[in-house]
C-alpha cells in the first residue's frame, strides 16, 4: 500500500484556493496557528442564517475507487464556534457532482482534529469541498489549519499534488510523513 497526498494546505503563505462564498469573510491570519506561522480565520458576517466558504479549485483525484483520508485541524477563535460541516464533493470529468460526504467539526475551544476515510467514486476526477455553518448573530469566528487529503492505497505511480498559489501542481513522488511534515520521497505504508 502506498499513499499519495493530493492536498496539504497549511495556509502559511496564502488561502490555498479557499474563498468566502457567502455569510463570512476569510483571511490568512497569524494570530494563532496549528502549524505556524498562519491559519485560515473564518468570521461570520451575517446576523442570521448560514455561511459557506469553499475550496474553489478542485484537487485531482489520482486514484478513483480507492480510500482517501481527510483531516483538518480547527478551533474556536472569537465568541462561540458554531458547529461546522466539512462537505466533501466528488466531481466527475464533466464537472457533475457525483456524491457529497460530510465530516462533522463540532465546537472546540482548543485545536482539534476532524477526520474521516472516504472512498472516492469510481468516476471521480476531482474533489472539492465547502465548509458550512449557521449562526444567530454575526461575529463568531474559527480557525482551520493543515487540511490534508491523501489516497491511502494509491496504485504505484499515483501523483501527489500541492497548491503553489495559482494551481495544483504534481510532485514527482508521493509524500512521506516524517513526524513533522510531508516530505517528497518514497511511498509509506502507514499514515500518521
Ligand atoms: Ca499553518
């Protein structure tokens, strides 16, 4: 079993293709981070209703039909963090939505992890997501950091991708977790 990372978003230099859609503002922020120096700070701007931020440039699904691990670190930042849903959307080659999976991010006052293992549909070409939440007043804010998406049983030769500020670019080889970060080297057997 090998592993190929397709998203490794640290928000240390930019928003890594994430954008506010409605009901919120987002920013790269150095006030706190799971991985220094920065995280993504999402602030609710509407008094009532729902808010959504999304990843605007879908990542490439390099091994359709196989299992992917999804992980995000997050925490409350201002006022009480709302319950957030990480809605993972699998897209086919024609840009049609195939399936949506949800990973729950319950309120946490400290850095927490939300994760799940999702099976990419056989016809999935790309994957994108939305973070959605609802509030009764403007102002609540939370942070996210270190979004990781990796195929945990990618076939040999599956490519790893990384956001370079403009586009998802393929890396030469799958990445290896060395305890501190993902290093481009030989495939590994176990994901941290
Ligand atoms: Ca970071």
